[in-house]
């Protein structure tokens, strides 16, 4: 009984410490990172993004205030209102990753305006001086000088910095998605928690979406309009019927193969026109995951691409997460972009739990020293 009371007391103390962390989420998008931090108990007060399409899903699903503003235009005054007198201040964010993505294949460089958004992140750190910083991005960012400069800037301001590339599937996300996670603290050394769902225990496509209502290509579910999928041309309908879970277009008869894939240059791109496998995590969700020909985004057994809702669930958004107002038109391209660009919620929760644990340890050390 005494042990139980002590455990309850520890949980209450941890919850109180989590609430003492006030966070601002830069480049907040539809709110994946914010929801994850909130699920870890952190008080996210403000999300900032320049994209007006983000405002409804962010504000409708999270407690935080949405600020429609370019990160480049933010000043210290914006953060005074957001942080108020919080004991611990957290600056979080995911600068747009497209310039550093493998999909760019070297097409993007410093001339791309998004390339320098990480510099704005660093400027805000210097002006606001939070206690804690976290950033999530694509793995290739670590290869860039701009990232090395960002880390060096944090260290010059007295932050302890840790970063690593992790697979989101190791943290409960039903998706194979490698991401760079950076944590920085002025309180002392900080690190990401150990994987919560290691190999052999990862969430699968079956666990995530198997119980959703069946759809035919081009249909929408009356009970959930976001559970809708793209239509298929007669040729693509034949192609998906010829596709096997986990297979490629190389399994098809010759007459189904696209002309571009018959060329020597196209034969090296098998990861399109594929079905997902039920008993494995999904492939990485992109901003065009709703299209059968855009990757391995075919449903494991139904003859269609996955729906918008299924993609959101595979990004670990709650099933009731709202992306548009009731009865508002659903633009597949816009919603797909918001979902594909999001930080997976469960990865955000792992980041949040790491920060809460770190603050708890710091508070304990300070208490002991006193």
C-alpha cells in the first residue's frame, strides 16, 4: 500500500513538472508534434505556421493557440506572451524538410528560401533563450553545413546537445520512417528515451487500419468523410489487382508495366505501384500517399490506394483528429500534404516524455543539492 501511494505521488509530481514546461511549436503544421507533446503532459501554448490550411486542424484538436505568421517575422515579444512566467521554456519545431529530403535528389540548395529557415530557428533561440530545444527533421540534414552551424550555435549558448536518427516504428508509429531528432538543454545532458516498441513488437498496418470500413476506389465513408480514397483508371485498377502485398510492379505481366519502367533508368525505381503488407509497419507516408502510383500505398487487400484517414492513422494521429470543418469540402492534395508533412504523434510523445524525464531528474538534483 505504501509503495502504491509512493507511485501515485511520483506520477503526480511528474505530471506537475510536465505542466511546468511551456512550449512553443514552430512550423507546427497540422499539430502532430504539439499533440505528441501534449500527450506527454507538456503545456504547449502556441503553434506557429505560415500555412493557413494548418489553422483549423491545429486549433480544433489541440489546446494551443495558432499563430499565422512567418517564423522569419517572429520577435521576442511573440514569445513573452506565449511563455509568460513558465518555470521551463521549450522551443520545439520541424523546419520544412523538403530542401534536405532524398526526394529532392540535389535539386534544392541555398537559393531555396526554405533552406535558411533553420537559421531563423537559431536566431529565435538566441533572442528568446529557452531552457530546452527540440527539432525533428529528415536524416540528410546532418550532412549539411547549416545543421553543423545550428548545433554549434546551440553549444555556444550553453546548451547540451544530443541528436540521432531514429526509426519512428521503434516508438509506436505503425510506419517505417527514419527521422533526425535533436534535443538540447541548458539544464544538463539530455537524451531521447529508449525505443518503446523495438523490432518484433512494432505496430503493423493490420493493427492500425484493418477495422476501418471497406471502400472501393474513389469512394468515401459516409460516417467519416476523411476516410475517402482516390479513384483509379481502368489500367491502374488492373495493376493493383495484379499487385501482391510487399511486391512491386516487377511482378506484373509485361502489358501492365509503364513504359518508363521498361527503360534502363526506370528499372531502378521499384518502390511505386505497390501494396502494403498487413503484418509490417507501413512505408514512409509522403505528401502524396493517397496515390497508388506514388509509392507502396496500395491497400493490402482492397483494390485501392489507402484513404486520407488511413494515412493519418499511420502517422499516429487519433482516429477522430479533425482536418476540415464539418461538411467542408475535402481537397485531397491539401489534406494529404498536411498529413504527410506532419511529425508522427507518437514520436512527438516520445520526445515529450524524454524532456519531462530530463526536467524531473534536474528538479530532483536541485532539490537534493538544496
